[in-house]
């Protein structure tokens, strides 16, 4: 069984685990409901999960190799109880080594970090998708230059993991402009979201669209800096030539947000 790859919107901080007061109380309900089904709806349960989060950047692709990753509460200004969330999924040093070997074989320099814990791009969505925290999870950083070609290449290198029971998850946001969550951006977000959905659905032209993603409508308003989009490049690269689809779409904080699935 070849698992699909996915790109998920991970919301705003610990938004799924608090009373949301920065807009309608149900702002994140649809996203939470989709994330809760993410693993359950797969054709088979993953043996492990590899997450590429928009909240970790390093000079070279870096793999978290801690056997028991700690919690990294890399958000600020949220209710006190959200700093006591626990996600105790084990890491996997063996899978971390496998990831490095695949990337190294593709000519992509790597490093590993045996100390870094799960950031909120990992534990917030996976607390919904795997609430029992019983599937090993490792994290892969972005490369700090955010070069689309390099992240596509990383995805292609990691594609064999899909046949080894590993679910590859890009965790970010399809729209991520911290000053652009308001009705003034609704139409622009919908235009970018429609373009992105069409681009991801085209297995022939997808990689060219990703390499030139900033030519999409309102692209730099959607992503003044593309660290929350780059996880999508890896997820798409790991399903080169395979169909992509919009797996989730909603309006949240007045803008369109989407999740994607490839192959499988």
C-alpha cells in the first residue's frame, strides 16, 4: 500500500484547544473536524508520520531524532492551559536516519537535532488526528532559503517512505499573512486559493507552478514570506506525477484556507 501525502492547515496557535475569541466561536470547527478524520480516513493506518512544519527552518534540511521529543510551545499570548497540552508520541531515531539517508542520496545536505521538541505545527494538528499519540512522529525542518526547487527535490527523495508505511504531512497554511486576516482580503484569498487548487490538481504542470508560485494571483499578499507554504512543496514533490486534490476548504478569519492530498 502506497500512502498519500497531505498538506494540512494547522490553524492559529492552539486554536482548537481554547475558546476562540478573535472572531466567531466556530471559526476553526470545520478545520478541526477534518483533522480529526485525517488518519482515520487513510487506506491503512500509518506506521509512522513525518511532519514538515512551517515553524522550523535550518540552513540544511534537519531531522528531529529525539526518541521522546519534548513539547515546544512556540506561540505567545494564548490561555495558560494551552501551555500544558501534552503530545507524547514517540520519536523514531531509525526513521530519522532513513530520512537523512534518502536526502543525502539525492545530494541534499542534512543534519539532525536530537534535542528539539515538537513545535505547534506538529502537536496541535496531531493531537486531533492521533489523540492517543500512539504513532511515532518525526519532524523535518524546512531549508531556510525556502527554495521551491530544493523542497520539491526533498519530497521526491522521500517518496519511498510512502511504501514503507510513513505518512508525509506538510503542515502550514495556504494563506498566511498576519495582517491579512480580514474582510478586506476575502476576495484576494479566494482568488489565490482557486489558483492554488487548480495548480495542485495538475500532475503535469504542478511542479512548474510551485517553482513560480509567486506569480499566482495575490501570491505575495497570501504569503509575504512563504515558510507556511513550503511544506506543501515537499508534500507535492513526494507525489510527483500523481493526482492532487483539494481535500479540505473553508473560510476562517475571513479568508479561504485549504488542505491537499496527493496520490494514494
